[in-house]
C-alpha cells in the first residue's frame, strides 16, 4: 500500500540512481558496491522481519477452523 504513495523529492534511492558514476575511480566504485550490498542485506533482513511480524499477527487473529 505504501508503494502507492508518491516519493518525497529528496528520495535517497532516486539520488543514488541519478548520481553520475563517471568521475568515480575504480576504488570508489568498489566501495560503493560494498556499501550498497550491505544495504541490500539490511533491507532483505527487514523484509524478513516484517513478513514474520505479519505472519504472527495473522496467526493471532485467524479464526479457528471448524471441524
């Protein structure tokens, strides 16, 4: 649902994708990849946590099955 909301003008992701990489050295580009890879791992961990919380909430409020 949040993906339906407009992104703020100072959106970090948009800034990253628009940054000119041409002036960066190979070392700077490698450092950038390491930082972004770590951020991807952190984001994936948050997705897993959110899914676990959602599953727990759904289990808590699930109607007992008849039978």
